C-alpha cells in the first residue's frame, strides 16, 4: 500500500528508494533509519545492518530488542569485554539454588519453567528464590519470595557482594587469577550494610540474611534475570551488581553456576550477533578503529559508518525533531511499545517517509505508514534464530508466503540494489546470507572475539537446510566452548573479568503518586498483533487491567472490577481494577499489550516517560509515576457476537472469540436511546435480523439480543454496575439456534438450570475452565497430574499450572 492505495512491489520499492536517496543526498546518511525487531530472523537482521552501516554510511539501525535486553548487553561488555552469555539451560536443572530476578518465568518463559518444574520434582532439594516486587505465578514454586521495593536491586546485590566477600564462599584464587577491579567494587559495596539494604529494599533483615546465607552455602547458584532487571534507569548497574556476586565466588562458567540473562524476544540474541543494535557493528564487534576497518574490508563497504548511531528512544526523538526524514520499521509496533508512545505516534505521523513491514495491515504503527509492505511471518520464514544459551536453530517455513508477502531480507536487498549496491546484495537465499555472516565472525579472529562460526561458513545449501541446533562458537578447527569463563579467558584487553562498581547514591525521595510497573501477562505477546487475533488466548484475560493493592484502592475510592483511570502529565489509560495483595502498596501493574485496536484507551506506554539507562540506552519501562482515580461510569455493558466498538467517549475493550468478538463497555453518560445504541453496536439493522429487547421499569438494566434465522447473532447486556454474566457461555451461544428457554437465559446472561458453564478459562491451550477443574477435584482428582489426566488442563505449555495449583489450595482450604 502506497499512500493508502494498493500497488505492486516494484512501484513501492521505487518510491522507497527515491525517498531514501533524496534524504541521503539532501541531509546526509544520518537522516535515514531502520527500526528492526526481535521477530526478524538473523539473516534479515544481517542484511539490514550491512546495508545501513556499510553502504548507506549510518549506524541508525536499532531494534525493539533495545527495550528488552540492552542493559544485559552493556553489563556483559563491561564485565566480560564482550556480549557473552556464559551459561546454558542445563545449568537451570543442575544448580542447587536458582535465583530468579525480575522474571515471571511461569508466564513469560513457560517452556523453561517446565524444565525448572521438572528439575524441582526430580530434586526436591533444589531451592528457588524469586526476587520481584509482585507476587507472580512463578512465586508458587519458590521457597522464598523477596518482594523488594521497586528500584532497589543494586542495594540488594551490593549487600550480597559485601556478605559474600566476608564469607567462606569468597574465591580468592579465582579473583586473583581471572579478575580485576574488586577493590573498587568492594569499597562501593561497603556502604550497604544490612541496615541500609533493609531500608532501601523494605525487606526484613531476617529475610535478607536467610537469602544471603543460602547463596553463600550453595556453590551451584544460578542467577537468572530478565526484564525486571534490564528495564530500568540503572539497568546496567543492576546487571553488573549481579555479575559481581558470581565473580567474587568464582561461580561462573561451571555446570549449575553463573549469571544468566534470559531475553524477552524470540531472536534478540541473533540480532545482537549481527549488529542489530546501533552501538555495535556486526559479529560482536564495536566501533573501534580496528573493527571498523576489518568490517569495511570484509564487506568492501564504500561508506562505512564509523561511530554508533541512534538508540531507539533517541531515534524516535530524532524523527520528532525532523532530523530523520525516512524510517523503515519492520515487525514491530513502536506506537504502542515505546515510552512516551503518543509522542512517537505524532513523530511518525509528521515524518516525510515512514515504511512499515508487517503481516497485518491495521496495527497502530501501520496506521502511520506512508508505505505498508506485506512481510512473511514466523511460520513462513526461512533462516536461523539464536536462543538465550547461544544455540542457533534453523527456522524452516511450514506455510507458503501468502499473497504478495516477501521476506524482509529480500526487501532490504531490493532496496540495496535500487540504491546501486547490487553486487554486494545479490543473495539467492538465506543460506548464502548465513555463509557470509559465519565467515565474518571468523574473519581475522584468532580467539580475540567470542562469536566464531567459522566451522559453519562452508555449509552447502543442503547442509544449511539440514543444520541441527548448535551452540556457538563453532570454530574452523572444530573446537567448541560449551561454557565460557570457567578458567578465565575473558575478552577484555588483559583477558580478566572486570568487577564494576555500580552507582551507590542514596535513593532520591519518591515523586508523588504510585510506581507504574508494566509487563507481560500469560497468554499475550508484546502488542497483540497476532495473539490478539487468537480467540483461545483471549479467554483467560480479555480486558486490560490494573493490579492495585486493596489499601491503595480504598484510599482512592476504587472498587474491585470497577474501571480506573491511571494517569500522569503525559496522558491517561482506562482499565479494569483488579484488587490483589499480590501487588505492593504504592505500586500499580498494567500490562503492556493493549493497543488502540484492542481498547479505547489502554496504551499504557503513553504514561511511561522516555527515561533511559545512560549506559545501555534501554528505557525504564517499570518505574513511571501515576495517580489513580475511579472512572465515573454510570453504566456498564458486555456484548458478544457480531459487534462493533462504539465511537465517542464510551469505554470499550475488544477481544476475539471463536464466533466473533466480545466487548466490555462503560459510559459516563447514558445514550439518548438504548435501542439506537444497540442497533449500531450489534448490527441489528441488517436484513432478516430479529431483535429482542428488555428494559426494567427503572431503566437501569437493558438487554438486547439479535437473531437471524433463529440463531443468535449478537447480544448486549447493560447495568448500573459491572455486568455479572457467564461470558464464555454467552460467546459459545453465538451462531446456535436458540429455543425460547435459551433466549431467556441469553437475556439473563447465565445458562439455565442444568446447563454446563465451564467458568472462566484457566487452560487456554485446551480451553479448560475453572468450573471443569473444580468438578474434577470434587470427583476425586487431588494432584496436578490427576487433574491433567481428567481435564487436559496444564498438560500442554504448562503456564496455567500455578493457577490450577491455586484452585487446589482454595478447594483444600474450604473442605
């Protein structure tokens, strides 16, 4: 689509090439940019990076992985001299103590969670500690949950470093032989006695000492960290504070021991490897003179970038300031996911040329595009990805590319050819791209760089197609390294690891309001581009919400299941209030997923300021400040079937169902005519439709159902308080023939006597509701295995097992 009109690839690419060429000629190479995504394959990333940094001559190519793991990269490089993950997934099963920091593994990495759960069942002595301000589903597996104050990670781990340095766990031999900088790190940690740590973390001293002693005792300790560490204004310091505790004990590079960064993107590691970040060159090389020259000669690059480009937030600021005239966005949705999201939207709307490659035409970002290109999706792509343990896997397409969809590497190569660089981008397939990438990793690499795929650089097309998962490095001489750093060998100039002293300033006084924490929920991914279209995944949580501690809710007059405004000077969101003591007082959690397509006002990153870590450039997505207040609804509604979100001031949140859509609704004033409102919402004026309405005498409750040919087409239930209805049951009635009794039940919103109601969905994989699980327990199922055998719940991805366990605990407590 070019300016909203359908066209062909040739015409679209001509327009893109003309726009990029004009910007470069008039304003220089830094006036253009690529914003990429961890959903790309490594080969896509490589071609885009090569084109921008080696031929256009700018390093303005960054990725949404900047939002998830840039602080881990920066921390690795400060400590190790390279972005090296030293551990493997086997370490999670072999350790005696697993410390999960800022990671809700049960919901965000369910496959790894299953491995940990199996290890725990096989070895009950395996100890698990969860460090997270919220009590998440992962805490159900833990012996200890440290609900630290938001932003106090450096204090916690600096105190741990001080404790370990004065304990038998200190490994002076490893420190002396393989590290440097410990004195400065210990001087900084000296300020963190147990009293200061307790004060800053708001944790009891006894809990801190119990944790510290457990780490000291357990030689096989793994510290697994994720977004709760990285997405902070001091994220890099947090990473280094964690790494310091492993260096002082020498617990690194060993089976069952080490710091372990787990990424939040499917191919964040592949992007890191080929230079998807603006402050890196390809193949883990930086912008030092030797590396710039090396990559220039290998690529035969005519306009090699010589300095880092703009990081994600800086890039969007440059778009807003008019310094970037053309930007190509691939497989990501920054209008929803970036901090200060409304400003990002305004910037893209004003940019002279915005190109968006995606697999759907209606994302919030796609609506800002001058040119919208159809890309291939995950199941249609061919190439490689790398996981968090450095393992490269072949991604083989199992679906044909639909319509005019093309691979992202192909589109980048086509732009390169149109800009005059055909010889350097004449790739026939992804195998040819991979061979070049692998050869670059080995080029002039005599062991000074960690990433080395020289042993794969000569793969034939057939050998590439048959490539089995392999963990790098894979050197030309056949030598391998399963775990880095057991005996030093760091990639600093003196080959020693660096202790890094994090900043130790006293915490500033908190700004007014509540701390806003954002993150993922179980069944959705990023900005719902795909998961929002999956009816099964919408059954568990179908509406945006805010987790609020009951005391905070009471102080602000907010009732459970009511609607709440979450706001600050940057904007506001309207979401459902979920009152729970899983949430700390003084904080509020709102999921990141909901978009302008899925809800009227729930893009939570509009409330997040563009504050970034000064080292990594990663946004602080978990520490905004907001206030909360009741949304002054005078009516609430629920609709299902062939329904259309209303216009105007009405609150709505939409979710896909197997038979159409469902809508949660609310308004601050009543419609002038409920019948007119319902007809527009339910498409009741269509030919051959039959409408059944009911309103009580007081006018407080309104019901409307639309039938066609005796089958339910859509339904609307309205009341003065949040509507109590069997939502999944109502959704299941859409398209079915409705008897007179069933029509009565539909207008009531609940199944009739004897009719089965599965209850709220717990297991999205197999569609098992809470009532089905409760019936199985009443019939004698007393374990997760027995419930799985009888209902199927928890037997697929397993991310629902903590919720099933909670239902079991409630049932046990009430019998």
